[in-house]
């Protein structure tokens, strides 16, 4: 390891998802910058990844109750998981730990001694939704990175939040050289619940826009067979792509990407300057991102029966700017990892004395007064 280089650990998620692409992007970028970077995959450390806790969003969607995914933001689940996995993760010897999954961040925070000798802990937000997540504030995270939209938070959390964009893998970090054809790229993710919507939309788009070929992002033989049956007769040619290089090449020549609004899929399309058509998935964070991307004029929302005009298949200036941000995000995050962390020194709230004096003048609502005092003692 060269002088001044970091010894880093990048920790991913718990099941196949866009977190895999996000993790790979950070590992690749860290190593290219001369750092020693170790990859931590939960699949190699624990044997019960089929447990329903990791699949609540998919199980809910497949059962027709997608709102079940809301349970995954409940801190009781991440705390319980941290207790079950305690001791597996050792932070010793690392300068920095970058987590690409909120539960991984929560587990790391419980393992670290929060002092200036412990590794820096960065939470990388891989979705186009506001961050930092409430689940991860006040637990010892040194920096919140990724994403593009910052959430309302305490001053100490805002001071360590950087909307860097969502990191993309190495092929996508280069300035795109597009060679557009009458091709539709399709990303329906790993869950089967999105298949019906995506296949109906693909057939509609082929008919309306005269698309000749489709490239579906999957390497699963069963999924390939299902797509071949669903799109038979709609396109002259159907291909599949699963590697980063193949997906990058597919996006460069596609007129648009049909996708749910999952972070890495959208970020890689933006980086390749490919137009994005987003359908509802039923998973709350993806559908929240879909609405926000539409409001930012970055993606076009689409649903069965809603025809997308030729103008809808355009790349906006906002999408181009965000694509450039995502192309540079991984390198930017490693730069943040090298920074000092003055935010660990808590500063008292300037507003607290004013509120305390106001409370002294109030005789009623004693329980409410006590609650306000307790919250102020933690506000910094």
C-alpha cells in the first residue's frame, strides 16, 4: 500500500439487488486510487440469507401487499439483526468503512468504538430519495454520501451529508459515446412481481415507437425463458445482458431504459445518457424515487396504457447533469473518506437556552415539557 493510501472495507447488502453494483463501484474506484480495499459480502459470512427479514419487500409485493416493505425502515429490525450478527464483523485495522446498505451501516455503528481512533464510517445512500435516513442518524456515522436529495435533519447530520450522486461501475464512469439504435433496454430487477407490468409496457413501446430489438438485463436462465415467451412477436430481436460491460454497451445503443426506479439501474442509465422510463414497482422507496425523478425532469413515469410521445423519449439537461455527477461519485466519495471528522465534537445548540427559558414560563403540559427537555439534550 502506497504512502497516504487508505485501508478500506466496503460492505454490501444481504440479497441480490442494486447494492451489488453500488458496492462494486466503490471497491473498483478505491483500488484504482491506490487504496487497499477489502470487500465484505454477507452471503459469504452467514448462511441464512433466505430468512424473510431480507425479503419482506419482495414477499409483500408478490402477495399483493407491497406496503409490507415499510417494515424495513423500522429500527427494531436493524437492531435485532445487529444482535444476531454481533461479532462477525471486526473493524480493527481499517481506516475507513463504507456501507452500501442501511442495515449494514447500523450493524457497523454498533461494532465501532466512537472515538478518533476508530475507523471512519460512511453510509452510501444508493437511491434517489432524500437522505440521511432517520434510521441512521444519531448512531455514529461519520459521513452520509451518495444520493442527490438531502433530507431535513439535525445540524450535525446536515454538516456531514454530501449529495455526491449514486456511484456507478467503471465502464459507466467514462464519458458516453452513444450509438443509438431502435433498441429498448429493460430492467425489471430480481423480483417476479414487476415482470407483468414491464412486459406489457415493452410490447406497447415496441408498437408505438417502432422499436426493433430489446435487451433484457438478466443472466438467469428461467427469467430469460419467461421473457422470450412474453415478448415473442413484439421485437425482431431479443438479447440478454448481465455483466457491467454488456449492460453499458446496451445502454449506449438503446433509445430508452424501461425500469423500476432502483438506484443503481437509474444511475447507470444516467451515466450512459440513456433516457429513462420508470414504472411503478410497489416498493415504497422505488416509487418515491420515481416521483422525485419525474419532478426533477430526469425520468419519464410510465404505466400500461399511457403512451409516451416522441418528446417523452428525450434526455433533459437535468438528466445530463445528474449523469455526470454519478460518473464522478465513487471517486468523490473516496475523497470524503480521507477528510477529518470535526463533527464528532458535539456543539451545544444555540437555540436550546431560549427554549428552556420558555419552558420555565409554562406551568401546564408537564409531560410535554419533559419530552422537549429530553429532546433538546440530544440536539446538537
